[in-house]
């Protein structure tokens, strides 16, 4: 069979469309003409004035029936651009042996070069141009010749059907309907006009503005399109309350059977949680609604219906191990969504803090030749014929960069192969590590104070809704103001002893010790000048007591524990060489680091902050695994 293909938005289909199809069928002696509604106009992606695909398909079928034409829904059954090679391939597969002729109006010939697969389509299928009065076909063919070649333009010119028909515009029809101009039905088949009238398809303001739920307040009184996922719905009879989430927030949308029509309303009611859809309607303020706004739905488009039995429909009923196994879905729940929004803001605050203070971002390598924090918690990986380790810290590299730029920082993933099961540990986490040349321990502590104060204040300012969703009592966060209490290690040990805790001098602080110390203060506390034996090999010694290292830990309140660790670095070459031996670290792997002491060593220091611990504390989460999108622990590396 010889089959004509007439594609278009058909928004709505009018007598001009039908006349084109009939003229080509007669002029070329075709056996059949298929009208093919597009998911969207190929040259106007996301056009605002579109009726729903379902409505356009029904109207096109009604227009086709009156004249013995047929309709194909092939373009509405798949996502992506309309009228590509995939369209022809699908038709050829469904109708082997048929020959296809693609019909296009002379007024849109010049838009062919903007089609994604125009060149391939023009070689694969014969295009037929319908030339109507009032259109400059030659001018449009000149555009094709310039873009696609003179041979293509000549082929189009040779396959032209001329017809004498009034120029009809779907846009003009919609405008007349909207403006209440009588006689708009004259350009439509009676059945198409009936559908539009009875269902008021264009009786409302059909122009929509794409919007987000977070910014919905700017659109009160306007008609918008929201794109998102069905969070939940309730209602009965003719009324449905739909909660839509779009990644920026959740809004309640009100849908009625009278507004949507019986079939569309029934389809909405049958949707499962997490179905992807577009809702269109007018925005209004309502103090009783979640978020203070509601959407009165007058149109919907189902993009992807979800399967039944959403695995984590009832999050509170599931254990943590189950939820972590479904982390790819758990991220969509309100609290997990809020945590990652806070994480995003904290990351931006960190970068802004250092940028504003003229720190240079320097990326540290992930593969390293040796340890910098001890050899017992390294992840070893094959490295061609050799081996390497996943980085524990970028600090040593930041020391090198600081000697070049003065003030630097790195911010990226780090890895610790600790077999720790505590709520404060992950095997993969993100760490920010600033380093400053010409800095003492006091400078490091000053920077840490200013840093924590700024980042927490930013989260309080810009994440109010997220912290509210998390039911976070922010009173402790509001007290994160300089100056922070500063205790020496000796003073911290005395405080523990005064509290009756059996802490042994010389040990590192455990989680219970940190919590006990923090309970004595209303804001983060800094503990400095530690026994050198419990600190890393590169720590500078206290001139007043060489047994102590010039290190500092910052302990957050509310049991959050250590969030910052840092200090002043040693610039004594001989001391560093001895420390490498004491810690059994390979001298050859650190020769580059020792060079930093041989060539212009100056006092310098910095700190490291684990992002997940900070985010977990700000969000009031018990475990750091909720503060990273896909946590890695001893027993979990999926999903």
C-alpha cells in the first residue's frame, strides 16, 4: 500500500488538516492517509498551549472518521522528539511492504532543518509538500537548500501538491475560543467542536507557565504546569486531593471529575504512588494547604504510570537495613529529601566561605602511594603492575599547594577501611581540608570557629523548611557563635575526671568522652595540645612541652562528636624523618613531602572536616549514613 503520513500537533485538528490529507490522497493516488498526532510539535518542544495527548488523539480520530482517514497513535506511545527515524522504523515494522509519503505544509518546509533526524528522514521516505495560497514555497526551499543541500530542495520541489484552500490556524481557533468569538466551530468537524464545547478544552486560559513548587508563590492567580511524581492522593466521589512532589517541594492539587472529565478523572484515581505526571491549572493561596498554596487542576498528562505496590510506601513500617537496600527509592521520602537539600546548601556554603576568603580550590588525587593517617585503614587497589591506595586525606597535597598559593583547600571523597560499626563512621565520605601557609595553631582554631559559625548560620537561614520537615529543634544550632570554648587536652581530661569518668590520660577521646565534654558547654568546644603519641606523624610539637602536638579537635554538641580535626604542621625535617620511621611509613613514598621542608618551609596548618558528620548534626540525624546519598559501610556497598 501507498500510505501518506500527516503529522502535527492537531491542537485542535481543523478542516485545513483534513483538506491537506484529502488533496494528497487524490493527487498521488494514495491508498490511505494516516493522521499522526505528535507528543509535542517537533519544532516547538514543550509548547505551552497544548491540549493533553489523550484529548488531541480523540479529536483527531473524530476529524478523521468523517472523511475516511485513519489515525495512528504511534507518536503518543513513546517519549522523545516527534517524527524521527524511530517513527518510520516503527511504521515499517508494523506495516512491512508499505511505501510511505510524509506530508508537510509549504509554510513549515523551512522548519525541516531544525528536526533532529531531518536529513536521514529525507533520504529514507519521500516527503510531499502541500503548497497553499499565501505561502512562499520558494523562499522556504531556499532555507532547506542552504541547510540540507540543493538536491534535497529539488526533491521537495518535484513532489509538490498544490491546493486552493483557506489558511486555517489551530492557534487562531484556540484564541477565538478563549476570547469567546462566535463562529469558531466553522473551521472544525462537528464532532471535534462538540468535544471542545462539552469538555471546555479551550474554554479556559490555555497558556501555561512552567513552574516549580518551591517558587509557586510567584504564580498566584496564574495557570501553570507542574511536572513531578504522585506522592499520595485521597478523596472520594467527584473530588480528589493529589499531593505532587517535583524535587523542590510538595503541593496539594485539587482535581474534580467535572473539570477533568469522567475518563481522565478515573485514570487519575487509578494512578499508583510515584507515577510521573504533569498537572496544569490555576494557583491560589490557601493557608490551610500544605505550603500555603493549592493548584486547581484542569488538565493532566500521565508521563509514566508507576507499578503497583511501591516498595517503601510506608517508610515507618520498614527496618533501616531494608530502607538502605532501597536507598534509590528512600531518597524520595520527605525526611531523606530534606537531608540532601541541607547537604546541598552546606556544600555551597563551604565553597562560598573559602572563595570569599581567597582560598584556592586544589583537587587532591584519589590514588595515593602510601598512608598519611596510619597504615591499618587503607583500601588497597591494583594499579597496573603495581598497587595503590584510596586516599585517606588530601592534606599532604594541600601542604604542597599552600606553599604555591598561600591558602588552599580540597573537597572530595576520602576512604577509611576501618571496621567500625558506630553511627559516626562510613568507609567512604566527603571531607573538606583547608591549609594555610604562615599559620599557627591559633590561626587554625580561628578559621575553624569562623567556618562552623558561617556554615551553620547559612543552613539555618536557607533551609528553614527542610529543618522543619526534619522536626529539628534548632536552638542548639542558633548558639553556634564565636568564640568557642577552648580547652587544652589536660583540661579536658580533668573535666572528665570531675564528672567521674574513668578516662586514662594519654588516650584518644572516645564517643562517650566527647559527649560528656560537650554537655558542659552550649556550643562547639575546641580541645587542643594533645599528646603527640595519639596524633599523626606530621603534627608540630609544642615548644613549651614537646610531648604535646599542636593539634585541635572541635567537638560538636548534642552528641555529634568530633567534626573538625587539624592543627599546625611540623616543618622540622629531621623530626619528620624520625616520625616516618616510628610510624613504619615508606621513606621513598614521602620524599616529595620532605622536599617541602627542604625548599622554603614556613609555619603552616589546617584542618579536615567530615561533611557527613556536619550534615547529620545540623539535621539532627542519629547516623551519618543518612547524610550521604548512597552510604558505604563495612557491610554495604549497594545500591
